[in-house]
């Protein structure tokens, strides 16, 4: 029987963010403002992965993310897995998927769009999830999800 080692310590309560493309690990951490938390955060980077070649993993003690935070994650790293941990056990797993609509998350890249000239929230419809195409509800400008600027 092969000896297994735990690469990152288990957490009692909190969230494990797994299957992050390695190059997106720190972007995910910044997006969730993990540097501002006062609870332990463990960031693992460049772990071997069957699906991704290399992956990142983030463990956040005593923090559970809301839908808005999870939607922000979907913009930079769709298909990551959030595991909700309670009393050292995984009680729920969520696959982060891009929602049909993104509100107040990304900036429209059309300088003439009303959202760039008036104090109002952006709204994008995700018109093609497979190819990552967003369409501004106000000016109809399309943009690629990998090229967006986050608010």
C-alpha cells in the first residue's frame, strides 16, 4: 500500500477552493480579498493534477463565501470546486460555474457605454458560456471573459 501524505493541513470549519488553474491561484486569492481576513488562509500552488497538469488550492478557515463572491470567481476560474468543511468533514461541494448574468462584477470595455459615464451597476448577459462571451445589457458590446476588467 502506497504511503499518502497530506500536502496541506486539514481545517475544522471553512472553505477549500480546489482545482484552480495554477496560474490563477493568486488572482483568486486577491479577488476574494483573502489578505484582509483575520483567519488562517493556506495557499498551495503548482500541485500535480490529473485534470489540469498543475493546480492551486486555497484553504480558508472559518469563512464561507456568498453567491456574489462565488460569481466573481467564475469570471477568472470557472470549474473550480468549493468544498464546505464543518467539523473536519466535507458537507457540501459546489462547482463554480459562470452564471447567466454578471451584475457589478466586470467593467464594460466600451468607453461610451452609460455604465462608464454614469454611476450605475454593470450588467452582462453571458451569451456563450463555452467560449466565454459576455454582452453588455446597456450598449450590446460583446467581450471575451478572459479579457475583462474586474470592478
